[in-house]
DNA sequence: GCGACAG
DNA sequence: ATCTTGTCGC
């Protein structure tokens, strides 16, 4: 898949912030997800012994959820872990992996946040904008924002408010299991984001494409360890 | 100063 | 994210 260079990747944190402020207004949180036939799940694994990041992409047919392609790539972790600047640590290696897939997905689910972010420009927004592909952020933990308590049953969800704005949903994917946080990345609204994730559930907490990518990334990491 | 803090 | 086995609860 062809990937354009929206901007060079900084090694400096203040430059990273500038980039987020510079592109945040280009995020479109509307769009129709009708006709989505290919969904990619993306996740990474990290080996702190070699300081290496492993990124995996698993492409699934939708809505039947059969896997049709999987790719991975790796790279040294350069940028430090800074909450709110995640795209700058994982973005480069994720794009390397995405460049390897044959077919352009109609939507991508990223392990991280979209607009549920201090500057409304989380990893899902950032990479969705670079790729110009509808994207959704599905995080396992809250980064910012407030929300009410959520009922224990599967499917229960409440709005996540960031700076007085409805920015996503805290969504219970499994009964009595810690909810995930879903927010739009790019070219997608809150309802569509939630609906897509809900339709990708297969009995586990994490939507299938992302779960497959998570397991693949960890497998690649394991296979790359020195005996 | 203190607590919070995606992966 | 990762370090890590068994264990308690559904």
C-alpha cells in the first residue's frame, strides 16, 4: 500500500506537540461506513531487552470476519514513551508494516485513542489522517476525560467527555470485564466507531482484527529473541 | 507540590 | 508496553 509523507517524524517532544496542533483541525469526525468490506487491526509489542518495537497488521473481511492477510515489521524504539505522544513512538514502525499489505483496507482499528486525547489527536487520528483511511481508536485504558459508571452487562456503554465534548464511548465488550474506550480516529463518527467495534467482537474483550494483530506481534517478538 | 498518565 | 504463576471468581 502506498503511504504519503504528511510530515517527517520528529525526535523532539516540542516538535511532536507542534505537529499535533498543526494537524488536529484536519480530522473529520463524520463519514459513512456503509460498504466497508475490509477491516485492518493494528497493534504492537515491545522487547525492552533489544529496545525493539514489533508492529502487526491483520486484515479481515467484514462483516464475516475471516482473515485475509497479515503482515509485520519491526524497528528500534527511538521516541520515548510519553502519554499523549504515542503516535511518535509507534507510528513509524506501524506505517512500515502497513506499507507491506497488498490491499488498502476500508477501515483500520488501532490499539490506542482517537479524539479521546488531550489535544484530540491520538494515534488513531494521526495515522488515519496520514493514510486518509477511516480509523477507530480502541484503547484498553483511559488517557483523559470523564465518564459515569457503567453497567456490568455486555454492550453497556457511557459517553466519555473530554473538555466538555462528547468524545467517545466507554464500552463493555464482555459482561463484568473491564470496558474498552472507543473513539473516532479520522473520517468516522462516534456511533460508527462503536458499531464497527461491536460487530468485530467474537467473545473476547478485544475486537478480532486487533486481537489477531496483538497475538501476531507478540509471536513475532518471541521468534526474534536470541536463544 | 500532588495525582494522572494510550503503549 | 514488560517483568511473571498460580489462583480466585464467573
